[in-house]
């Protein structure tokens, strides 16, 4: 992905689709001060792609990227 694509701003709906979570979940996370970082532009909420990717990479839940499971 190019630097330009990483600096793209996504809507809350686009992020909910990317993460496969309901938009309402992102609304709740924002109210609870958790979830991916976002910015407000007037009444519009936007997520910077590079920050979203960093947040995704920082998430741990005991799972594995290896489809065969943990070794």
C-alpha cells in the first residue's frame, strides 16, 4: 500500500465493514474512549488508515495468524 493510501481517511461505516463489527460498536467504543483512534471534523468522524492499521496490529486476543493454530 502506498503512503497516500495509508493516509486515507475512512468513515465509521467503512471501518465497521473493515473490522466486521456493527457501526454501533464503534459508536460505543468511542463513547468509552477505546477502539481505534479517530478525529472529528465538525460532525463527521474519520479514521486515518495508518492509525487504524497500527491499532489492528496492536490488538491481541490469544488468537494466531497461523490457520493451523498455535504450535
